[in-house]
C-alpha cells in the first residue's frame, strides 16, 4: 500500500512516498481504509527526532487521526461492519497511509454531520480538550475558564466544550482570530500581543495551558485558591501550586472510543464543529507542505490531509 514515511529524522524533506505492506489485523482490530487524516504538533516533533527511536522503527509512518471506511473486521469484533464510516485516534501512529489497523475499542462511527475531512480533524485534538477539561479540570457549570491559544486545534475544541459545560470562557490569541473565537463562544478575548492576561483576569477556576514556560507561571496568578491548572506541555511547578493553593497537573491524552462517541454526538447536535485551516493531499509533497504549515504555529484550527483515492 502507499504511505508517506520517514526513514531518518530531519526536516520536512525526509517525508517520502513509499510502498509498505498492508497491515494484518488482529482479532480485536478493524482495518480502516483512510479517507483523511490530520497533522498534530507531535507529528513534526517525532519527525525532527524529539522522541528518538521510542517513536518506532524506520520506515516510520506518522499521523494520529483517521477518518475512513471499515475494510475488514477482526474475528472478535461485532460493533463494526465493513463499509461503515468511522474515525479514531489509534493507540499508535501510522495514519499517513492507505490503510491502518486500529483497536476496535478506540474507534467510533463518524458523526453524520461531518465529512471525512472534518471528522479527521476531531479525534486527537478534541479528546485532548475533553480530557483536559472534564477528566483533569473537573469543569462544572459557572466555572471561569482560561484557554490559552484558543485558535489552535486543541484550543478551538476546548472553547466549544467549555461553553457546552456552562463555563465562562476567556482565551488568548492574536487579533486576527478574535472574530473566530467569539463565534466559538469566547466571552473574554485577549490579544496576547497587546495585553497581559495576568493583568486583566482574576479569580479563575481553571486554566488550560498549551504553552508552558512564562505563560504557565503567570497563569497561576489568575487562579482562585482551589483552582486547577491543566498543562499539555510541562509539569506545573510544585512551589507555585503551594504558593497559590491550587492544583496543577500535566497529562497525555489516552484514546477512548466512548469519549469519541460522545464527541460525535455533540458534532451531530451542532454543538461541536472542527475549525479547518487548510487541506493537503496524502503524498510526499502534500504532507511536507502540511508539516511546514504546522511548524509555523500559526495554523488556525486543524491542518487536514486527504487521501487521493
């Protein structure tokens, strides 16, 4: 089957077309014929070598989202049938390819309201936002929530989910994204180039930190005692937690089919919509361009890669 792989670490130029064996599924897996995938920051970090060989052996197929059609089902799988439209965040990477074998328990039927490209933008980013806010942030109605980098993939989903759970939402971004973020539900927009969020916000219940560093350190200042800081990037400082009497946690998203089903329901209800920055083709030129765009850190929402088939 066709795939875009890396055979060494480096820049976007190491992404190359290659014929590799079609996956053989286990009894608890489904084989998905990919129609679309998306780019997440972890993709280019792996490509650059940030995770070393722990990411897998060469040739390495990147990609952590899939939307497509069931091509085969394992002997122990009864939930899915051939030709069903599904989407998933597989437990391992490998979605820059025509086919991928995925554990059935992390797969969900696609929302009827979304096409393949839109569905491919959802799994990794939206489940990350869900787990940050719900599982680790303990969000509840009436909470005041700050979401950093609201125009990003995780941020744009987090805004919508926080509003769905009844929170008052503030978010940081550049002024060009103000209209978009307000359309997603942001109550207090902060242009990070013009204002210091720590000077204009106070008594917040929850911060979703996608940035780390000084931004994380300043985020402690706006939390009320008993508040929570949830970080996607680095462990919150113990001394700052003690100083401000708050709880800090860092986590990595764990794929869960049950959560993806809930997100699919929200999409079908019109509560959750993916924001798509741009789309590229699943070939070495297209994936290289997608990675180059992702590395600018200026993509609005998600970058999608669609199959040429």
